[in-house]
């Protein structure tokens, strides 16, 4: 019995020593894991994502219960990118720590990028529940809601994010985008201006404020904002495109064509820039160059909503009436509500010098459609209707429509031309375009 008691006492001492050693070893492993994680963060900041993954992996080996190591490795995987491994690491981090709000946000970002908007919003909602004072969770959820046009919940989340952190320019910019989408242009402008006060070099805010000014018809103000964006980021094709469109509306067609061209230097496949340059060239009478631009647009973007109409108008101006009719017919087949295509095709069918193309009945139907869709506010549509009635021998009606068109024209050259046509109809004569 004494021998037994002695051996038992030794075993307890050994066990205690082993436990102390194990605790020390465990603490040492945790400390080394933290060192590896710190190293991984530094590598990530240096954009060495592969080595960052290796460091985080070592940290996880040393401390398999370190949720932050999984979280950090997920971020690095996403940068490589290997989104499946990133999703797996985010999931493991959340298994270890269900209250790790940034992991929900990170996983939600990946799901949103993959088009899994509902799943992303679910993740952001869990992030909000885990940390109701994290503005990034509200901001991310707002972005996801806005992407599916859930503007009311998006606005509420942007409001909450800004309340928690009013210093973030991007929060104000994004809320402004939602306000603009809802038609609250004054509120949008206020947000864009606040964003620029916080970050005077935020190019996207200048672009957004310029686009909003354009929608309000304040073309000079819009040009100023787009010009600031171009000064900060000369390679910003969107700013060049926006400024060019404003210059077009200001009838500065040569400057507009130049800006459209510079946008194309940045992105040669930017269909709207090539289309815009085609319009600007056409206004300068450079029909061949304009037609070439429209050809390029239709090559890369065959469903562009306006390029076929634009090319049809250019061909009409070139006297290529058959080709013009084909383009305008094709445009209307794509979009029966295209009032511009309907107006010009009606004019062609009413006034073509080629009798084989003239069709007064169809011209009138098309012109009536254009008149109705523009609510009698577009003088060219009314002038096309007048030409159609004149082709049908209804000269009193033609003169009445032409008089309405004349009253809507403001440019002196347009008014002179409209008056000449009114005089023609009063003489009982139809309109005829000159033969090519």
C-alpha cells in the first residue's frame, strides 16, 4: 500500500507538469499564430496575396480556432481571386465566431458580385444584427438593394450608414445616386456636393453631379463638373462622354466631336461615344464620317437604340433614299415608339424625289404616331405630318400643321425653312426633296 500511494503521488506531479507544459506550448502557438497573421496582413497590404495566404494558413495551423485568420485569408483569396476558397474561409470564420460582422459583409460582397443579391442581402442583414453600429454593413446592404431597384430600403440604409459615419464621401455619393434614380434631383445634387466637400478629388461625384445638371438642362454647369473630372482623371471616358454630350446640346459640335474622340481613345468600343461623335459630325455636314461611325457602332452593338436611326438620317441627308428607308424601317421594327425614326421616315415617304418610294398614306400614319408620342411639342414631327398631308393633296391641313411647326421653331434658319414650306402648301404644292 505505501508503494502504491507513492507511485500515485508521482503520477499526479507528472500530470501537473505535463499540463503546465501543454498550456505554455498552447500559448506559444497562439502567439506565433498572431505573428503569422500580422505578417499576412502586411503582405496583403503590399499586394502579395499568394504569400499572404501562406502566412494566414500557417496562422491557422498554429491556432485552428482563430476566426480572424480565416477571415483574413478569405480576403486574400478574393484578391487572387479564388472566390470559392474565399467563401469557404468566410464560412469557417463564421462557424468559429458567428458575431464576426465583417465576415458576413465580405461573403455578401462575393455573393453580390455573382448576382446572388438575395443571399448577399441576407448576409448583410446578419452583419447588421451582429454589429448594429457598423456603418459598412448598412452601406453594403443599401448597395445591394439599390442594384435591384429597392430604392426605399436602400435609402433607409444609406441614411443609417451616414448617421453612423457622416465622414465617408462614398456614402453620400451612393445615396445621391439613389435619390437621382427616384427623381429627387435636388436631393441628389445636395448629396453629390457633400461628397465633394469631403473628397474634392472624387471623380465619380463630379460625373454624377454633371449628369444631374444635364438632366436639369443646366448644360454649362454640367460642362464645368465634367471638366473638373477630366482634369483630375484625364482617362475618365465617362467624363469625356458627358462633357461631349453637353457640348452637343450647346451646339458646339466641333468640340463635342473632339471630346467623343478622346473618350474613344480611352475605350474604342464605347458605343455611346462613337454614336455621339456620329451625331456631331452629321451636324457639321460630315456625312461620310458620321455614317462610318454609325457603321462601327452597329458592328459592335447591333442593338444600340439610336445608331440605326442616326445612320438612316445621315443616308437621307446624303440622298441615299433607299438605304435610308431600310435603316429607318429597321429601327422602327426594333422600337415602334422611336419618334425620331418615324418622323424622318414619314418625311422621306412624303417628299422623296423618287416616286417609287413615296407613300402618302404610310407617311401620314407614321407622322401621326410621332406627333402623338411627342404630344405636338416636336416641330419636326408636325412638319412631317404637314408633308404627308400635302402628298395626299390635303393642302389646308398641311398648311395648318406647318403653321404649328413654324411657331415651335426658334432657330432663324429653321424658321425660314418652315415658312418657305408653309408658302409652298398654301400654293397647293407638295414638298419634294432635291434629287441626289
